[in-house]
C-alpha cells in the first residue's frame, strides 16, 4: 500500500454512517488527495508539475478539488474538456489529448484557448482547416509514441503498434506537416506512457528517454516549447508483496536529467508536466458495496455484492488482490460477529460462471446486508449514476451527479 497517510481512511466514520449509505457508492477522500498532491509537488518542486488526467465520467467536484491543487488538466476526450471547463478551469490550463477526435468536436473546441494534442497527419489537416476558417491560430502539442519502453512496465510495450502519438521515426514528417499548416502553432510535445510501474529505475529511465525525445524534437522544430507533458508511468501497489513506489527515489535517479533540462536553453522555459494517471486518485477512493447474498458452491464461499461490474470483468481480481495486499475492507457485520475470518470470492450479480475465478480473500464472517468498503479501485471502474461522497475532515458530503 502507498503511504498510509495518503490513502483513504474510513476509520473516522461511524459504522452506522456506512450502513445507511445507498450502495454501491464511491467515497473520495479529499484530505488524502490533497496530501498526495502536496507530496508530489514538494518532491519535484521546480522540476516537474502535476498534470492530472480528466478521465471519462470524472466527478466534477473531485476534478474541481484536484484542479485547485495542480496547474494543468489533461483531457482525453471532448466531453472531458467540456467537463473541465464547466468546473471553472480556464482553457489555458487544459490540454486535449487522446486519439480519434471527431471533426465536430474539433470545430467546437478549436480557437477557445485549449491546447490540442495532435498525433496523426489527418488530424493535423482537419484541425488546420478549422483554424483557417476561424482565422484564429490554434496551439497544438505533438504527441509522440516512444520506440523504447523499459522493462518493468507490466506488459512490455517496446516494438508494439500504438495509437497514442506518432512513432519516433515519423517526427520529422509530422513537424513538416504542422509547419505547412499556417494556422497551427506548435507549442510543445506530449507522450503518454501506456503502462505503469513500481520500479523507480524503470520510471526514471522512461522519463529520461522522453526528455531526450522532446529535446530532439524541439531542435528539429526549431522552437522553444511552452509545454512538455511526460506520461509519468507512476504505479500504485495493489498486489500482495508489492512495495509502494517511492517517487523520491525516482527524483534522485533523474537528478542529472532534470538538471540538464533546467540548463537547456530550449527546454528550461517550458512547463514540464507529469501526467499522473490514477496515481493521485486510486489510493484515495473506495467503493462501498453491500453484500446481497452469501452462497456456497463446491466448497467456496461467494459474497455476491451489489456493485455492477458487468462491463469490468477484471474488477473482482483487483478487489481480491487489494485485500490481499493488506488493505482490509471495512466490514460492518451483525452483532455477535467474531474476529474469525473466512475465505470469500467477491462477485457481482452479473458475473458468469467463467468469471468466478478471482483470488479468494480473507474477511470476517459476512452476512446478507453487510457493508464492504474496498479501496484502491480508483477511477478504473467508476460508473455514472452511482452515489458519490466527498470525505473531508471526517465528514461525508453528497457529491452525486445524475448523469
């Protein structure tokens, strides 16, 4: 588990408060979010700043809280851009990345001050025509997919096709394409890290590689960039035996690279941003779910919960591995429950027999109606329409959204 002081803590809540919550529900610990961002800021002070991704269906109150603590938001879709704007985030603090942008969305958002990340020549052509029609220069960042990915990033990505950005070999061609588009203004570079790691050497190697790519691209484009967005690749520990990522070690391993960027005349003036993925939100969010039924099948206890995971088949595995990591769910059981624990599979009603294969977890004796609060799911499985609460100073505030 990551630093305990930066993880969601439900111990201050009375059991009855959890029991009467409508379930399933999300609880976001705003105090833990603040502490986590503060650590990131202080660790990389003057070297990197945080750029938080506005993930699909992000709660606007959570996004607004984070936006008050980080300088930039990176939106992956036009809907995410609109949501960020609706929270009061100014356009100059938003970058819009993500592949496959619709023509209609580009027309809607071009010329409004949002920096648009381009990663394909047809996207550059389309945006250039829109900017020309608007007679407004459009700031763009070029998204680049590195040819090299260090070992230690889960699935080894080196050499695989990627839809996130142009290949390194295509940088000269893409720069020429942008240069010919008179109404586009290249302001920087962007690279998404498609997997995460808990290995400081692997993360430091990846960030150093991105720094090299951005320096080479800036020289080829002959620009002094305004923004450089580095996919951080920061992972969160969810499996038993994993050691939490120490971002201070990442900083120390990158000392020479960071010093080089600050002294480089092309890169020193740029906002150097770490796109944090779910590193901020995963440990600070918990899913609260109610046990609908306890079933025994072929010697296995199955706790059927009311969280709808029909479209997220990997969720029970994540829940199980999280519990095994020592982040024990808070279970409110009926009076008389002992501390004796039992093995359970946590499943949702939409699970099929073939999906009932996640790891077993140790929990106190569960009964129908008991409540489980499962941390470390972050925003991977957040679904619109669920009740959501902000936890601040030991108090819960309803921040549910109807969509």
